[in-house]
């Protein structure tokens, strides 16, 4: 009966050997763990939202001459978008929706309308004084300093936008869609993709307006024909203010509206629903 006992002794030897190897393996693993750096998780880097109040670029070297506005210098460096992709302030969101998705006259759209070409040309027709020429040059320079995707340029003929300087009494003969009584008026045309491609601006050139009032109208109508086409009673310092005003500079919120509208964050045809979903 020795065979079963011998088998049991052999099993004991095998178990001892297995235990020894296991202890050696555990010791080796412990040594490796001491020399290993373990990273369970790492916080993603955070970035502060950029300032969304860009400074307008004004060329002080522009010297206007009587009759035809001079070509303003183009910015040497194209402005970059300062709008955070996933966040804008509630004030900007609400004002953008009111100004961009609305309209004073004609069709009120549920989609963004804007120019999609890189350069939008402007020509003047009629009698324009030196102060209005200076004002127009400054407005173009201001807008170009805020826009990432489209730049305004003066042209002598065949322009995308024709700005007429004439008495208000003749506006209806120039633009049949004119709605009396407005001392400044614009009418824009866009295609089925909500891309603006043509427009007319009317500015009264009589003594019924002061120089400051006329300059305000030049700024307001030229800016609105670019897409932010509605007025509002919300902010008196805004050029989009519905009441009579002679404000002659973009407010900080105006700048943010223009910068967002002409950034790569939005495009012509973007619906109000899509805009609200992106910036909820």
C-alpha cells in the first residue's frame, strides 16, 4: 500500500514548488510596481474665454476729396474671430437674435442673411459733401476691423451696394420699395440660401439733417445692409436704436454682434433654431 503514500508525497513536492514560484512572481511584480508611474486620470486644460470686444481699426491717413470717396486702406492683418465657440453672453445672444433675425420692412427671416463673398463693394451716387465722405471712410474702416469673413471696399461703378445721396422727396423714384418717411433707408436682396447679393442705400443730403445725424444714418444703413437689419429700443447707445439718434460709433454690444455675424461661427442660412441650439 506504499503507492498511494508516494503519490501524496509527490503532490506535496509539486505544491511546494508552485508556492515558491508564486512567491517569486509576486515579489518581482512588487518591485516593478515601485518603479512605475501610474496616471489614473488627468484634468483637461482649461482656457479662458477671449475678450469679445475688438477694437475698430481706423486709418488716420485717409484724406477725402470732394465728389468721390477715397479708397480706405485695408487692414494689413486680417482680423481673427474673437467669439468663443461654445459660449456667448446672454446679452449678446438676445441682441443678436433681435437684430439679425428681425427686419424693419419686407420679409422677416428665420435664418441669418449675410454677404458670403470676401469683398463687398460700395459706390456713391449723387451729391455728397466732404464730411459725409470722411464719415463713410471711417464707417468702412470700423466695419472691416470687426469682420473676419467680408471686407467693404469703395468702387467707382458696378458695385454690390449703391449708396444714393439725394433729397428724401426723391427716394421713391430711386428705390420703389422705399417706405416714407425715412431720412435713411436700405433695401437688400438675398437668394434662397439667404446670401445677400445686392442692395441700395438712400441718405438724405439736404439741410434737414445735421452732419452728425447724416453720419449716423450712413453708419446705420451701411451696417444693416450687411445683415443685422432690425432696429431695437433696447439700447440707446447702439446704432440699431429705433428712436431718433445721432450716435456715431458702434457700442461694445454692436461690435460683438457684427463680429459674431461675420465670423466662421455662423453662416448665411443658419436658422434661429440652430443658433439657439449652438448657444443655449
